[in-house]
């Protein structure tokens, strides 16, 4: 079935992330002066304000920082409700938003903050793959 | 070094009024007409002619409004950072008056959150987010979030995790706020006469309401209504010479922690800590001096978290102010006495409703309301007002004191 949810349009700033996603790699922006990873991609490092930003391939691992279960959504997501959204603390630092996989939206009490998660990618169009995170065993 | 303490009480709110109709009007209203009705009403209330206004402050519409009024203001501020924009406008107006740039500031709001479903916004509305091409939007839009409730729920879950609170604890915020609404005939949820689901509610009602974004049920969420409101702010010589009671701006502060929730470092804290510190410092007052608190309640988590930030409760325990009845009618610290965004009125940006209620309470006109409709008068002489905009993003705090 064709992907029926919103698909972002990359800009020059974010293109390296989407190039990586297409290859199944989690590319993360990292400041070449202070070496800190930030998310989302910036023109200027939000920590030290350097404009020298490079990209690294991340580990694709992290932990659930917080989550919620969405009952009200639109378009393709409306058909999947309820589903779990989560903010992920990346092993490399900073935080990503995702729809969490490998959890039961109808039993939020079983979902644990701090759970280990791993990234996976779903091909949404010829050029764009979307990063999702899945809870994995400890 | 902070702003000179001479700025404290350099200006007063001298009037506050609403549009003729608020809530769910039968005939659809535009944002512009809600603005204009409120401006006309506040001019009549104070006796200050519209032509005397030399500073115009609104969330995104100031040039359109000034032109509509035939004004050529010396200070134009169109700061639009969500629901706290209006508290921030008061801060800016205080500074502009203190600096001697203007004498009379108009802070105005018109928003047809309800009517827009039928006729569109009709001017203004919305606040900056960078649009679909911004990198933060690209990294958020794929994931099915749909508006404010879907974001704020993440903060409640984190609060529950860190402090051991429960969604039921926060249900008390909705129950107590509804109790205040039953005392305000202008509140959408005042009674069965004003709304089929109006009148008192219980914790069970909140728990069992339709789930919107777990753990937030519909009764954890604010209304979506129409509202217009306007306040006039003037220098002391003018405030002393007109017929209405002044309410002094003793302290004001603003701050922000993030725009996109991706950048919210601590999901159990907001910039209201910083904005309230600035406001208290300017005022020379602290949380213990506050006899009334009006804290933006877009969702039950919002005022509870804010109470912690502005020093009214210890970290992790904000919700107890409601659960233990302190915030309720007759309690030691009345809060959201108009019935709040949860049960009175919430048009999308609720900061103006906070200002109108603060003025009424501290000017002793809460029973008069506007157009002779009564509100609920407390005996408070001091009030902390905190607006929260965006996704727990931006805050403006005011410390207001009555004239007596």
C-alpha cells in the first residue's frame, strides 16, 4: 500500500539526513568546533554558535524520554489511531520526535519511559524514508 | 543588571473590556469585529477616547487595527508568540510608557476560534513557527501530531514519571476550575442553560470523558470559542485622572525555553520560572505575597506546572493546590476565578482573558463584568498572572496590585 501520511520536503540544510535515511543510516548534525550533536539540523550550532557543522552516522540507539497516545489525528494517521508518539533521547545527545513501534497503544501502562529503542526507516516515496523508533529488549 | 526599579508601577491598567458576544455566537464573527467591539467598550468604560491611544499592541494585527481606527501610533508592537502574547504586550507597554515614548497603550485581542469553523479567520491569527520548510517542521510533521493537546500530553506523562503524580491528580484542576465557572454566568460551561454539558463536574467525569491524547481526555483540554478583549494602559497622571480604578503593573517579565517541543529540555518545567523571577524582582514582591493567581490553563497540566514555576507550590506538587481545594472558591489562594480556559472561554490565545479577569478582580469590578453581567469578586489585592504560549514554549508573567 502506498504511504499515505505526511512526507517532508527536504531543504539544503536537511538533505544529508534524508540522503542517509534512504540508505538506512541515521545521520546526525555535529558541530565541528564543540563536537556536540544537535537535533534538529541548524545553520549555526545551538550550543557554541559555530557555523561549522558536519554530519556523523549515529548509533541508531536511544531511550524513550516521554510519550503519549494519540486518539485524534488526521489523514493517514487518523486511520491508525490510537498510536504512540514519543520523544527519544539519542545516545549521541539531544532528542528526536517519533511514532513509537513495538508498543501497545491500547495499554499505555505497559509502556516505560527509559525503554531502549532502535531506529528503523520506512520508505515513504522514491526519495524520502521516514525514521521510526522501535522498543527493543533490554 | 535588571531594569531600574523605577519602572515598577510606572503605568497602570486603567480598563479592560470584552467584545459584546463571546463564547459560541449564533452568527459567525470575524476576528476584526471582535477586536473593534472590545476597543469601543474599553474606551467607553474608561472615558479615554480612542484618538488618545498612541501605542498599539496586538498578536499579529497591529497595523491593520491601527489603520481601522484611523490611528498613527508612535509605538507599534505585533508580538505574536502564542497565548502569552498579551502578557508580553503589557510588559512592553510598561517599558514604552516608562521610557516616555507613549502615554496610552492599547492591548487588543480578537479571535474567532469558534466562528472560524464556518467563515475562516477573517484577519490575524496564528503565530510564527517558520512554516513547512523550517527544519524543525520537517522533523515533526511526519509523526501525526495534531495540535496542542497532542503535544501537552507528553509533558503530563513525564511529570507523572518524575514526580509520581497521576492523570487523576490533574483532573482536580478541571473540577475546581469548573466550580469557578458555575459562578460566572458569562462562562461557556456555567450551567445547563449555557451549554448542554455545563454545570459542575466530578473527577470521574474527567477520567471518563472522550480520550483525545492519552492521558488527556476532553475535559483536561480547553474550550475553543470566540473572544475579543482590550485593555488600556496609561501613565500614572492619566490613570489618576479618569473614572475607572487603576490596577498597577508592579512587575513584568517574559522568557522562552523553546519554540518547537523538540527543544524542550525539561518536560516538567517552563520558562515561567524565569519570567516570574523577573516580574517578582521588579515588583519587590514574592509568591507568598500573591492573593490571587491567574495561570493560563490550556490543559490541566499547564496551570499545575506553572504554579510550580511561579513559586506557588514546590516542584512536582502544583496539582495539589487544586486537589486540596486551596485554589477553589473559598480557598486560601483563589485561582482562575473566571472559570479558566477550561470552562470559561478559550479562543486559541487565552492571555487576554487572563488580563480582563485580573483587571476586574483587582479593580473591584468583577461583579459588574461588562454590560452589567456579574462575575465573582474576591478580596485579593495582589495577583500573579502568567500566560503560556505555544507548546509550553513562551511565557509572560505580570505582578499586578490594586490601588488601595
